[in-house]
């Protein structure tokens, strides 16, 4: 599975941005997907995940109510809609994929994922 993230950029606090991750090399509907992020001087943290089939979702507490993960299997793409952005959301955002079928809580663990894309930078100015 190859992953390509895009859509990052510079946005003011309170604004919105949508990042996308296009997958290739495997039937997209057979993979669970997630977004992680790594801020300056920080570890890589889980943001949101979505399972295949029923598309159950799971979010980090820090983004609940502000971010929405979704998938379009026809386009082999997963999206992360980010609203009410804060300066602390500034990070490189990475998408990840697994061919497994993790339980919902496991979506937040980086070890769950076999495939990772290169990140896309999101910068939120105050």
C-alpha cells in the first residue's frame, strides 16, 4: 500500500483545512486508515482513525468535536476535515494504513499500522 498525503498549508487560528491521503496498491476498502501528527519537538501522536466496512471512527480527545475523518472508497482516499484550528494543531500530519481489522481502541496505536505516508505540514498561526 502506497500512501500520499496532501492538502496541508498555513491557516489562521479558528480557520479550517482539509487534508487528504490517497492510497494505491491494494483494494482501499480492505484497509483501515488513520491520521497521526508530530509537532515541533514532540512525539508522533494519534489524531483520528477509521475502520473499513462500517467505517467506525475513533478520535484523540484533543480533536474531538473539531476534526472529522472520513473515507471515499471509490476514490481510494481518506480525509481529515479540521475545523476551529488552534496553534497547537501545528504539526506534520501523517496518514497510516493497516490491512488488519483492529478493534476501535487499537486505531490509536501507531504499532497497529504497517504502512505510512510522507507527511503534510499544517501550520496554524495565532
